[in-house]
């Protein structure tokens, strides 16, 4: 008899499980080895608590009532539950806190390989360490994790979440126009972006071109110079922030893994400052991401800066597999 | 353009840049644009039934326009060209839309039978129009955004047939010259959106093969601006 399971979920059988477990262990060993203690939180939380962390993208696609009539939700990532955990369990602890996890999260995506509705994330949270030092530590752990997974060609994109918010404020763009421009930037719809920008009253063609050109800047350190050439106080501040982080990365010897990318914009509402994305040339999808969320913890009553990353475990596994077959072909 | 920058060393590109090229109405415009951008497309112009045309630095992969977002999203093709109509219909496919290429211009319209008020009548007396289309999501969004209730009927073949023999009150379809509509006694009632060919890129290719993608974008921009 065939008994169905919901779309976007899947069973894992022993051969795959064995490989996944090896990957689990390798990653957690990297995290633990660097002082990040593993935690576990419930897959279901009160909807109200999760929404506190991420009001804008208001979160969970899976919500339901319990027997008392309380509204529960399945978590859509681990950052918000860990912010809750830190504020609740470590309110008086001496910062910084170093925590890691390997857990399932849930999103109503269109199911495809490496993009399931129930998916595993492996990641860390560094709470109470400000930029640029905290960011650099997180990126260093990320490079170690990628190495441990055998993905030595993987690249980390580094951008700044506040760049466009501040740039648009500087240009006097607000309200709906601002939101829809940010949306175009997040999906990288450049044709739509240009059209939206042209519609903003008082925006000169030059300012328009600056915004579009900025979102295309990606590469090494020289990108920061090019960005400064485009001008503006917001650009100046963002490039200074990225520059400091980059220097801290150079000091730790991991800057060669990082590509500066001023077009990076993640759609999660809680990011501020540095944002990260991870790519491997063997896979067309992003392997993971992260960044700083210096104002997330205060929403839970613990006013500490924080940063972290999460890798999509299944995608890392697929990338391992692709890299392996690529090596075999050579 | 082979500027060595920090951080790109690890992202060694795997083989030639794969470009998804749409067969059908957009094919000749696409090959012309690629030619003007300095890519040799002569192999793809012949009578060959091959699907892949390897070239120097780039490889052309031909496919149905509606498959382009699928291949590009998955990274099986690094970049591609397809119509805005396809991108609108498959808006949940995560691809970067980098450039409006300007050719292949046509309109997405709502059309009904000439001199026939069935569209309005159904709306008024039955509270709901029946619309046949190959673009169910575009159609649904349009009617939702304009506050009207419709039953969207997805068909695969000639959409014009549907209102003629009573399957639907009207159609939502792509119109270039309007001749097909005219020959079938149909007329445009509303224009929904104008569509042209677009240059799209895979998210990871856009990051990791940025030099190649940027160079091609720039050349295509110059080629199609003329």
C-alpha cells in the first residue's frame, strides 16, 4: 500500500542518512570546536513570539490551534527561536554567547530538490559581539564549516542590509515607493527597478543610474572604491562598514573566500549591517546565508548585537555530491 | 575581461557560459542580438535539429521559451533570454531579470468576440466571466487587481477557439500584430501589459561568473539600444 506524505516533505533512507549524518557531525564538530554550544528548541512555538522577531515577513506558513485555543506556528528559521531562547535563558549571562544548532524549519516554498517545505539548517549565532569583530568571527566559522564539508570552491558574498534603506532615505524616497524599490532589489529585477526609480518624483536620471549601478557592484576590495566613486553619505557609511569587516577578515586570513557584493539584499526583515550568502559553482541555488541582526534581540528584551549564519543542509549535501561527480569527470 | 580580483580565484567557472535561447517567435531576434554582441550564432541558424551549440566561451542551448526560467533557476543554464510574458506567468521562478532587450514586442490583452457583449453580460448577470488562456496566473492577477471575478480556464492550444464555440466568454492572450484575433472575429477589449524579450541570469552564476555575465549584459545592452 502506498500512503502519501504532504508535498515538500520526504523520507530519508539509510544510504542518504549515512551521508547526511557524516555531514551533521562534521559541521557540529566545527561549531563546538570553536566554542559554539549546540542547542535545540521546539519546532512549534507561539505564533505571537515568532511574529515578534520578524513582523514584516510575518512568518510561518504553518499555523494551527492547540487544545487550549492558543495559536501555534512552525518555525521558519532558527534565528528567531534562538533570540527568544537567549533572552529567556541567558538574560543575565556574560556576553558573548556562542550557540549552534542543527534543526528542521518549515516554509511554504515550491518543492524541488534542495528546496523542501521541511528542511534542515545547520548554523551558529554569536550574540553580544558587535561589528566588525563579531561579523568576522562568524565568517571565519562559516569558512571552516565549508572546508569541513569539502566545499573548497564555495564563495561567501558579503553585502550590507542598510545600504539601500539609508540611500533611499537620503534620496527622500519613502512609503510604498521605497518598499517596492527594495522588493525589486531583493529579487534583483533590474528592469523593474529602473522603471520604479524613474517614477519617483524628483529623482534625477543620475541618481537613478547610481542605484542601479550600485546593485551591480561585486568583486574584491576594489568594489568599495568604485562604490565610493558613485558618491553619497549612505554609500560612504556602508562601504566603511564593509571595509572594516573586510579588514578584520584579512587579519583572520579568510578574506579570499569572500566576495563583496553591494547588490546583496536578503528578504528577511530583521537584518541590519552585514549580510551573507553562500554559493558553490557546482550548484545553481544559494547554499545558505546570514548576517547581522543587531536590533533583533532587543525585541525580546535583551539589547545585544548579534550575527550568525545558517547552511541548508540538504543543499550542502547536493553540492558535495555535484563536486564529487565533477572531480570524477576530470 | 579577465581582471583578477580577490575572492574570484576559487570560483573557477565550469566550462563555457551556457545561454538558454528561446525557440519560436523570439529565436531570430535573439540570434541577431547575440550576433551583435559578438557571439557566433551561425550553427544555431542552420537546419540542424541539435539542441546544444557549443561555441567559444559560450554555449547556446535552445529550448521552448517557457522552459527558460526553469533551466536558469536551476543553474542548468547560466543565463537566458525569454519573453516577459513567460516571466510574469512563472513569477515564482527565482531568476534575476537583468535587461529589457526591446525586441519581440507584443501585448497581453483581454479579447472578446467582435460586436458581442457576452463578456459584460456574464459579468453583470452571472457575476463571473469565463476566460480561456495559456497564462492563468497573469489572467488571475489582472482580474483580481481590477476587482472582477472570473473563472480562468487553462488551455494549451489555440486559445482563440474557446470563445468561438462557447467554452469561454473571452480570452487573455499575447498579441503581436492582431491578425490572428482579426481572422477569428475577435477584438482587443483591454490591454493588460506590454511584453518584450528579457535577459535573465541564474542567481549563483550572476555572483560567481560576474565578469562574463556583466560583459554579456553590457554588450547586449549596446546591441539592442541601437
